[in-house]
């Protein structure tokens, strides 16, 4: 139960920061700010209360605005697994020290910029409820908007979902295409997708998961990506 609440609180904090960044970059009107619409979709997907969303928007417009810089850190976990750490921080010194500490304590190694990211591709990832949708028809309809992959997956609660992936630069086009079709995604994210994965046994996977957990618990860390198979 406590782990569930911790994860929920972390999601609220992460999306709250994303809202601040989106409003600062494109204004508070979701009709003209695609990044903010994405934040709203993701807030709904994790059950973030409306007052928390509104508070984040007000905070972004306030005189005491905290400026968050988005920084990507790279490194390796045990057993050669590549790790990318997305952060949003108002204190670079604190964040780099904390991330480096997590890698060290997790028996990993922090790398330089570009040392790991070449093994990943940044993509737009939209998760959709499959009810009323025909995957073959969607594939034909969305290919002109940057569709690269369409497949099925399983959600956190065991439900079936459709996963649409497009190139990073096509994210806005794909978001608008889905909106025009009246499709509201469960979530819409920018993710780093590994080009290949490394198969591990249970013991090795547990070693890597410990490091990922340490990183995800840090207040400045937004998301962690890896190529563990």
C-alpha cells in the first residue's frame, strides 16, 4: 500500500514539474499548447486531482516561479545495462551529486553525455484503450502522421492497451491526429526506446532494479530508461 502511495505521489510531483515547464514554454492555454495538453492527459491517467493541476499552473505563472532545467544523465548499471536518467531541477549541483551517488551505491558507473544515449531513440509513445479501435485501420490512417510502430501491450492492471510510437519530431502531429479522431490517450509520453536489449537472469535483473529504484526515488528525477531485457 505504501509503495503504491509513494508511486502516486512521485507521479504527481513529476507531472507538476512538467506542467510548470510546459506553461513557461508555451503559456497556460491548452488549446494552443500541445505540451500542456499532454500533461493534462497524463495527469488524468494517474488520477492527479484537479486542484493539484491548477496549483501547478498558478505556480508556473507566479512571481516566485521556480525555473526547472531538464538535464539528461547517462551511465551503466551492473551487468552492462545502459541507463538514461531524465531530471528536472532547480539546483544542478545537488542533482548531479545525487545521481552520481545513486550510480555508485548501486554498483553502476555514471558516464559522460553521449556515452549511452546513442543506444536509444527518443520517441513519442501514446497508450490507447483498444475498445472501438481497429489496429489495421489505425496503422493506415496514422502512417502519414509519423507512425513508426503500433502494437499491443499489457497495462499495470493487466488490461490490454494499444501502443502507438512515432518519432520525437512527429509527436505534435501524432497528438493532433489522435485528437482529430476523437481518441483520448491513456497517456502520451516522450520516451527513450532502446535499439537492443540485454537479457538478464533474475538475480542480475534484481541488481539493476535496485539502482533504478534508487534513482526514481530522487526528487529531481523525472524518468529512468534502460535497455534491460
